[in-house]
C-alpha cells in the first residue's frame, strides 16, 4: 500500500496519482482477505487477526476519504 501511494505521488498527473491510490485501496482489501485466510488456517492468532484487520480497515477508510476528496 505505501509503495503505491509513494509511486502515485511521484507521477506528474493527478489521474496517475488517483490510479495508484485506487490500487493502494484495493490492496487494503487484499490484505483483509489474506488475514482472514491466515486466521481460518490457524496461522494467525485471533487477537492478531482482529488488530491487523482493524488497521487495514482504517487504512482503507482513510484512502477512500482521500480519493473522494480528490475526485471532482
């Protein structure tokens, strides 16, 4: 996620920046899915899953808000 945001910032057009923010947002959803699989397989303790999923969800909300504020 952070790498996509930084790469978008390095682009010279707002459209490219928004595209990379979209990719970063999609990555938050991927992380949530991967965390869920890890928890179901017993690879991630329930407390860690809850905390990490909450962080990913919050990151997604921040990115969604940023995207809404930048789009016309």
